[in-house]
C-alpha cells in the first residue's frame, strides 16, 4: 500500500519499507577554529554637529565643509567627557563654557571612530540612494 506521506507511523509494519542507507558526510580536514568572514574596518573622523565624514588631512582650525561648525572645539575632541571635571579627561585649568565654539586648547585631539564597511558601493547623495532603491 502506497501512502500519500512518507513518514513512518504506528500503522507501518516496519519490514515492508527499506530505508536508504545514508552515506556519512566527508569530513573537511582543518586545524583549529574556523575563521569568520568579517567586514573590513576603517577609521573615520566625523563632525560632531552633522555627523558627516571629514576627509583625511582636514585642517581642524577650519570649519566643517558640510555644516560650517567649528572643528577645533570640545565636542569634536577625543578627551571630551561630560562626566569628568570641566567636561575634559585632561587636566585643564579652567572650564570652557561653550563646547561647540572654537577654542585654543593644547590637549585637542580629533575624535576618531572605527566603523565597519557594510557595503561596497556608497551612493553619492540621498537622491542617488533613493533612485537605487527603485532601479529595475
């Protein structure tokens, strides 16, 4: 009797069907753990006001090319910490009141972040990204 489904159930006699013997999978010879495929990383400097990526070698005495915010400011510094005294992790003598305005701090170091490359192609602007969504 042929059945519609091939699962074995309580009505099967057990001997009428023969199971196909499974071949064991070939074992791949490897030593140690498998290395995962990770995305590449890059180190970038972003503007603290508009979050735009600043080009390499940018002059921090100038302004941001996208939003004209001051780049040599406390908010752009890697030592900026709101929980620290005078909101700086370095030993500064006086508090700088406006954190987004330009200052002459000698401890200034631009804040860099390490980001993963999530796509191989980047759209040039928002319109290009929108058109790429609906391209046929």
